[in-house]
C-alpha cells in the first residue's frame, strides 16, 4: 500500500490527475490500450477537471483508453446524481475520446438487468479471466466505510462469483449497481482518492485499525498496487508511518 499526502484539495486533484495520466500512459504504451474504472461521488470531480486540463498540455491518446465505471446510481444518464453525468461534465466532454470508448453502467430501468448486461460487456472485454483486470480503478471512501457501492451490511459484500451486482442501499433508499469486491481486487492498480476533514476519522479507522476488516473499504486489497491519495485534512488523525 502506498500513501501520498497532498497539502490540500487542489494539490490532491493535481497529484491524482498526474497519477492517473501516468498510469494510463504506461498501460497504453505497454499493451496498446488502457482501461480505467471511474469513481463517482464528489471528490473525484476536481481531479477529473485537472486530468482534462493535463490532457491538453501533455500527450495521451484517449483513443487507446477505455472508460468504465466502478459503480452507478440507477438513474437516467443525464440525472445530476449520475456518476456518468458527473464524469462527462468534468472530464469526458472536455477531451477527445471516442464515444464508443465510454461504457456507461446503465441501470435506471432494472438494476438486475443492468448489472447482468454490464457484466456481459466486461466479460467480452476481459475474456478468459476469472475477474476483470482493469489497469486502474479509482475509488472513494464514504463516511461509513463504503467504497464504490459496497455499503456495510449489504449482500453484494458476500458476492464471490459475479463481476457486477445490483445493490439496494437502505440509508439512501436507492438502487445502484457496482463492481463486486473480487472484481475490484483483480485490478492492476487501485487508487483511493480521499479529501477533507470529514473523512479523517473513517480514514484513520480504515488505514490504522488493527484486527479483521470491519467495513468494506478495508477489504480492498488489489492484485497489483493499492494507492491512497489523500489531502492533509483527511489525513489529520493518521499516526503510524505509512510506506
Ligand atoms: C458513489 C461512489 C462512492 C463515493 C463515496 C465518497 O457513487 O457515490 O462510488 O463510493 O466514492 O461515497 O463520496 P464523496 O467523494 O462524495 O465523499
């Protein structure tokens, strides 16, 4: 696990954009194409905007990047709650990326069907793999320790076969679909982006609590590299030296 602490939210956005840019560039140079699963929520928005800016200053051929989502709310694609909508507004509509490279997690009609369909797309893109090996998965951290749409006490946390599953979130009274834990953990690189004072307590619990995992974010291990990109406010309560 590698922890990078940036001075503030702006520094985190710039640093995370650079990290994503470098990770995608290396993957595309190595394999001819790169795959990224975007996170939703509010934290990544600044990073996505900085990534769009960076893409105009440095060379990344987005034609060789396939964009997926780690989870999605089961709402229309133009709904302000949609992670797809947020990513388009802050990044995807600001860069030259072919529309066919964007794989929206559509589930507003029916979460189960949406999850099944998305899994079929992933299985066609990652054939002969036990789970999809994304080059990079971006994740956030909720104040209850959820990540993607892996919320505490939800059935999806026990899923060991499916790559994508529907999840009803009681506290939000809403349906989502999400990559499952084994699908997330199969990634080459997983990067959490965590910003702000409000996340300090759950971040300390996630990174420094001893004993078995008590919430979903602690169960993310990543086959490859696990990175935590945070700002000083979010890291305010951290005590142990982290590599
Ligand atoms: C979502 C995300 C979710 C998010 C956390 C943190 O769809 O909302 O997948 O896991 O990353 O809830 O959200 P903030 O960045 O808004 O704090």
